């Protein structure tokens, strides 16, 4: 449900100052949040190639940021959103590729640590995935992880907590072996989340990722390897809404 009166947009965006922000890459990942919203701006703010939507989800203001695909798009869009709205927390939502051999499509991944899949400065003594001058990994905020403790996967699926990777290259069945060898603990991979975590770290903004697996980078013979994007986007969006409710409950306690 969306506002049809542009005069309401200013109030909706004003309410998003200091509210949580949800960040997605694609329109298909944004759509479930737009569908779940009880109110929303009639015209999103355009910031470069990104779109910012002011929403109400279950009566609470939420800034929805659609960044476009890739590390640079994600970082630049989130930086603009942080400067304009100073969100209380940032949650990365949407789809991801399943990396570890025992994950399956439709599973939900809650990121606790975030690393770059294809950064390589090992010749200078850095760990695989570590950008010079940066930590080996970026960590999710403790209070957000605590709020996510009671999240549950949807029927027939599993929920995983652990390391998520991001990079500028797709991980495929042909190259997944190298990635698994370098990052044996990693559950999933995408093209935005670690950049978002790094930006939030530099701005001291609490960060968490809650994404659903849309495809498997190296499926076994008996595994379903793909789910439609709108299906997994909905799984992620419903979980993020439950997380936001838990955060609000914790704030009131």
C-alpha cells in the first residue's frame, strides 16, 4: 500500500530519519517490502542509480534502499543514505548464492561475519579476502544478532548463522572449489553485503544481513540448485520484518 498524495512523502521520509534501513540490490528484492508496507512514498528519492523508499512496515518507519548490483553501487548508495537519514541500524536483505555444500535453496542465512571473496593481497602478508588496512572480516552488530536469535526458517527450510562472502565475480560450479578451500566456513556469497558491512563499520552503524539462498554455487547431484528470485526475496523480506519487530520489542523492554 502506498501514499497517493505527494504531500505525504515529506512526512514519510522525515519519519525515516533515525529509523532502520533495509538495503537490497534489485527491484525484485525490493518488491516484497513494498507489498508488505502499510504506507509508502508515492515517489522514491533518486540518488545516483539508487532508489530510496520511505515505508511503514507494521506501523514503524523503515527506509528501503535499492542500490543496484555490485560492491561499488552498494557502498555509494548506502553512504548517501547514511548521510541523509542516519539510520539506527542497517539490514542487508534479498538473495544470495549458497556456497557451503550442506546449504540448500530457500534456506535463510543470518550473517555474523562478512569477508571479501576475491580480494587478494596475500603477497604482502594479508589474509585471503582482506583489503590492506582493513580487518580480515567485518562483524555483525551484537544487538542485531541477539534480536535474530529467535528467527526461524520457513517450513521445509533451514536457518544458518555464520560467514557470508561478497565479491565482484560470480562463484560458479567451475570455481567454487577454490572459494571453499580459501573460506571453508563461508555459507553464502553475493555482490553487495561485505561492502555494506564495511561502510557501516566506518560509520559506526549497527549492521546485519538476512538473505535467502536462490541458487547453489556447486550443487550436489541430489540437490535442487535454483529457486525463483521472487520466492527467495519474499523469504528474506518476511524474516527481516520479524527481525524489525524483535528490535522494536527489545527497545521497549
